[in-house]
């Protein structure tokens, strides 16, 4: 329900927020090779995050049983969600002639073909109405949010589910109504992308936080802090928050980043400069870990021990540069008490681990790590007798002795995520990964160009299995978030862009579509991991980290908006104004109003969604 006593809501703000689309721009475009085998058997190597989905789709298209189709994936040159479902039709298109002609068929898309055909991150549009009191405490929120699904449903419903489940971000709303709708349009079907709707839902929340602060005439950070959840609070769907570390992260990062001091320095700089303005922003995030589709929350693994003491591991997850195989090898090595160099992770294959869930939702280290641990525990039980009989023996000697005693040195492990109930339940997620970022930017008022001077990030990753990998994921996710919210602008033919055919993608290559480069990285970037915060819900007390950092790129977006506020103030234009994502230099320049760019209070820079 969204009901609060009207006399308690002394202030009400209404507004909207647009978030543009984003292309995955993985280094390796979608590719596959299909090789016919004996009889009706088909072998395919595909650049996919979901080999089991390819197996099922190819079997359906060819009219053969699934056990006749094997899909293998060694590694991907990037995925980011774009190879979860949108690679399937490409693999099927290659499978049909390979099956009919009994000849291998290879298909690899050019960049422009890939960008036009395989979909983007969903563009979103949110309309909000928020009631709050004079102290800035939110009492009621009414949000209507829409995503651009494109010409087919694909994963748009699941993306919207995660968007509404994250529309609270880290804030407690006593009364809330989140209403999501999917829009069918005349563009290619949009699909999964790192964050999967979560960042789009959270940035609308931060937009109304900014709106509230301008209405009250206070710093937005004070409004954010006043509305933070506390340990034991319940989110709108009913889930109780345990291990809610945002308040600790807020305090520690605010101190380590010297936010208050830097805020004063920004004000001093802006008072002395007319055409260059600085801005600073402090933004928290929480990201739920689990698939909202309940049955996806499972994982399998197969572990073989050989008589020389080496170990071969196969699991259902796909390595795409996120370090999954490295973490799995570490888990197996620690469990079996052997060096990590003695563990080899084989390719992902449907004939080794069947019916695997897609490598998505940031949950693969949790699910497949736990499945591998289960298999290793089984092997340890079988080998414990020989460890006791042969103290000081090498693992190879123990394995050989067990083999000669006819002990099975192969184990299948399985993990079923406990407690979660999927979308619509009171517990859609097993736990949350938390973080916050403080970013400072400098904007050129005359051109709209900007530079990120400094970013400080603090993430709660539990007891990290591999801190180097986790920090790399945080840095990469943050930069991809900067791309989404400030740089990458996808343009289709529509009423605002009549020079492009309706529904046709204009930005279909690096000439027209820009992603972050080395020059866009903050001049100074500090990433820290929260200490002494073990996670009891996951393997090795760790936390998932793939998607959660991406939203922290919004700290740059809101720092830019803070700088624009200062520029507008110098022109006598105070008060709230809407700024839609991405905040490209064109939009920044048009928002820094002067006699050349002032088109009235209702003007909004155009965007293509």
C-alpha cells in the first residue's frame, strides 16, 4: 500500500527520470561453430553464458532429443548478460544447415550486425510521487516505471522484477507502491545486462532524493542518510535485512574519503571560478543475490582426482573474464588441501554438468563454488582413511593407494540455494552485497566536458576469496556504470531523431557509440574492501561482486549534476531541474543555462530510449 497520513506529508515532489540503453560491447562478438557427429548427434562450440539453453533450443529446432546435442564453452571474450539468451538464435541458425548438409558451419557476427541484432540494456522511464516531512524523512512513495522491451519479451519481465525489487535502494519507505510495465516497441529485443534492471530502478530513487533535497534546501547526502535502512528493517516485499552494513560503510567511507572537507573545498573552488565548476556526490547501493526465477538457484559440479594427485573440475559456470574459474580452483584446492596449480578447470560442457543455470545474476561463484565444495567434501570422506594410514604422504600417493583399494575418485556435487522463494515471495534474495562511492568531478561549463578528479569506493564482499579479482570487478563495474550514466548513448530513429529510419539503430559501431576509455578513469581511484564482515550465507563467507559495483557509477552522474547546480546558481537559476541519463557533454552544456542555452524552465535535453 502507498498510504500515509496527508497531514504528515508536509512536502510532496513529483517528477520523472529517463535512463538510456547501453550496448554490451564485448570484445568478442557473438560466434559459434556447429559440427555434426555420427547419426543425429550435434556438437556446438558457442560464445554463450547459457550452454544448457543452447542445447535445448538446438534440440528443439532440429527435432532431436537433448541427449544428442552437446554444447561446449571454453571461455568468452566478454558477456555482461548479452550472451545469456540473444546468442541462441545465432547458434540455431548455424545448426540447421550443419545438420541438413552434414558439414561444419561457423557463424561470427560483425560488430555492426551484433549491435543491431542482439539487443541492449533496457532503457527505462520512471515517474515518481514522493511524500515526506520537514526533516526529510520519506513517508510514502508511488513509482510507475516502464522499460523498453523491444520487439519480443526475452528477459524483460525478469529485468522489471529486479528493477522494482531495487527501487528502494538502501532507503526505508514506510508506504510504497512500485508499479512496473514492459513496453513493446519497434527495435531489436532488449536483454540482460550487468545489473539486470537494478541500476535503472536505483537511479530513479536517487533522482527523487535529489529532488527532495532541493525542495528542502539541504544537502542530498543528509536526505540519503536520514532515510537509510537499519538492521532488522524489512524491505517493501517483506524480506528482513540481516547483516545490513550500509551504515558502517557510510561512516567509514565518509571518513576515509574526507567527504566533508572536500565538500567545503568544492564550494570554495566554485566561488572563485565561473566557467569551471566542481561537484561531489556520495551514493550507496545494495544488490540482491539470487535469481528471481526460483529454479535457476541451483548448481552442479564434477570433480575427478587422478592418481598423480592432480584434480580436474568441471562445473556449470562459464568463464568470461570475471575470474570464476580462478575462484573455483581456489575453493577446490583449499578443500582438498592441495596447491591451486594442481587443480585444472575444464571447459563448460552440457555432457559433464547437465541443465546448468546461466552464468548470470552474480551468483555463479556462490552456486558452483558450493557445488564443487560438496564434491570435494565427498572425496575427503572417502580419502580420510588413507590420510590417517599414510601420515606425511603426498596427495598423489594417497590417491593412488585409494585407487588400488577400489575407491571411487570421482564425485558429483550439487547446491540448492536455501531459503529463497523467487519473485513474489518475502525472500527473493539470499543476501545483499553493499557498497558506496564518493566521486568528485570538474565540469567545463562552456563545453559540457568533464573530468573525474577522484573516486573512493568501499564494498562489502564478505571474506573475499580473491581480493585481487574482487577489486578488479569493482573497478570494471564502476567504469561500466560511468559509461551507462554519462557516456554511452544509443540512438534509434524516432520523433527526436527523424534523420534515422524508425526503429533503426544509428549507433552501431565505435564511430558513433562511445564506451569509456583510459582517459575516463578517475585521476585518483581508491577501492577498499570492508573488513571483518563475513557472510554466513555463501561459500567461504564471501559475497558476490559481479553486478553490485556498477550502480556506483551514478556517483559520477550526481557529482556532475551537483556541478551543474553550481553553474546554474551563478546564472540565477536555482532549484531542482531534471537531468536524464546518460549525462553526455551535450546535455551538460544545455543544462548549464546561460543566454545561449536557456530555453525556459520546462526544457529537457532530448534522449533516445
